[in-house]
């Protein structure tokens, strides 16, 4: 009796268990025949090689074989190829931001002692980047007036390796004579690169104007959502692309396939979005141009904008970003109040999304050679604060009404 009791208490009941599956190696067979309009997102750090032969055969110069998620995934490849197609280039690289794209171009083509020419109206962080190259890497950086070709020509020396172009210039919106600059550069054996962000790659075709390299902040119109940072570099010449690609690998700069997915999702609507941003900006610019509070509207489609004729010749339209210069009778505090009381324009950097944005700039703090206001302006004495406006996807009537209500309260 005693023994029996002990037996029942001490024996652990074990049932025969099926072996646990090996979790990392679970396999599922996906039924064939699924088709979707959205591209798959291939995320990877590790990329598997099918066998040792494939590993040994892999060569970093072959863009159509896979090695590591940092270099490319099918999702990144798809976006890069589509961007090249849009700009009429043949090769494309993705970078973590527009500024990184600018940086890669500099680090690829410039060595200690080389010369770099940058427009004075360049996007300001590009200016500070170039100044850093000059200070710490011995690159001879010079800023040029984008509207003065003879002066630019004089700056080109045997050491000059790269001329950077931005069209239109940041904040002041002047449009340079792109084909004249590229012809000049070619005649002196200098590479040209352009920041083509304002056009979204759709409104301007820099390769047809002789440019060697285009870069864009995809952060703007390609994203369209104000939530992704990315940049691109597009080339026609394989030689240039290969050099950029090798340097990108050295830098360890890659992008996330998830971010690429967001851009692939936005690309099909980019043309209609830019057309609407452009129409909104044009309507608001025209309206502002009639107002007594305003001295100048800096918008490439307006006849008095510097380089308007080049814009007419080289661009197929205008996008959503322009600047306005108020009369100097309005103090900075009044203009600040005008900005703060706008209901549809958020105060913030960047642009390209659905929401309108506004930003104040002190032009001279961002320039080193420009005379501001420009000497040719007959109304220089009246020039006051400059405000940059980005028109989102609200209606033109709503945007005008918003600007009007805030102007009527603060610019009196
Ligand atoms: C004309 C232009 N280029 C480049 C950039 C840089 O883009 P990101 O913000 O992706 O570095 C910007 C950003 O505002 C820009 O306005």
C-alpha cells in the first residue's frame, strides 16, 4: 500500500512530443498566380548566394547580381531604374538624403588641390558642405554668380574639376543658362552636376542641356509625403556611374527598402501632383504680384524673374516653390506675425508634400558674393523681408484666401 502511493506521486507523466520545428528554417510554399500593382518590399542585410561558385563569381561591378543589402535589393533597384528613366539617364544611385547625394558627387570627383565651382545661390547646407571640403580637405571652392557667365569663365582653371549648377537657385529662384554653362565646362574639360530637385526631374531634362550628372532630393516630390529622406544621382555615362558607385560603397551609404517602397508608391502620381503644386504656386504668385505690400515675387514663370527666358526655353513648367519680397515698411515682427497667422502654411523646412509650408530667409546670410537686393532692381530701396512659400495640394482659392487674411491683419 505504502509503495503504491509513492509510485503515483513521484512518476512524472511524459507524453511523447513531436519534434519542435527548426524555427529559422521554416519554409512555406506560396501558391503561384498572385499579382499586385504594388512592388514587393525586399528587405535584407544578408543576401544568400546559391553556392560557392556563385560567391566566387560575384563581382562588385556587376549591378545585376546581389551581394549585400547595403549595395542593393530588388526594391532599391526598381526605384533607381525608374528614376533614371524619368530623367532620361541610364544609371542611378540612391543615397540617404539629397545632401548625401551632393556629398557623394564631391567626394567622388575631387581630390586635394582640385577646384570646385558652386553657384552662390546653392541650397545652403551644400554651401556649408563645400566650405568644409575647402577647410579640411584642401579643395579649392569658389562661389560663382549663376547669372554671370563671363565671370564664371574666368574662375575656371586647369585645377577645376567640377562645376555645380542649381536651377532655379535656392530662395532667390534665378534660372541660369544651363546649356551655356555646360558648353563652357565641356570646352574646358570640366564635369558638370546639377541639383534638379525643383523640377522633380520632370520639368527639366538636364542631360539634353549637356549636364553630366543630375542629383535630386527625393525627399521632396518623389516622396510627396513629407516623411521620407532620400537622394538620387543619375548619369548617362557608365564611367561616371561606376566611380560614384564605388565611392558610395566606400562610404557605406545605403537606403532602406521600406523607404524605397514609399517612393515607388508615390512615383505614379508625381506628374499630376507637380502640375497641381505648380498651378497653385502660379496662382498665388500672380495674386501676390498685384499686391501693394509686395515688392517682388521671385518665381521663374514671372517675366521679371532673373533667367525667366531660360526657364521658358529649358523647363516645361514650374513647380510649387517660390519666394516673395515684402516692402521694407513692414518690420520683421510684422512679417513674423503674418507667417504665424497663416492657417494652411506650416512653418518648416523642406517641401514636396501635400501641405503648404512657409519659411523666412535672410538672403545675405546665405550668400558670399551676391549683392542683395540686386543692383538692377529699380525698386531696391523698398526691399524688406523675404519669405519662401511652398504651395501644397490645397486649392489655389484656399491658399490665396489664407495669405490674404494674414496679410490684412499684420501687413498694415
Ligand atoms: C534644392 C534642394 N536640394 C537639396 C536639398 C537636400 O535634400 P535633403 O533634405 O534630402 O538632404 C534640399 C532640401 O531642402 C533642397 O531644397
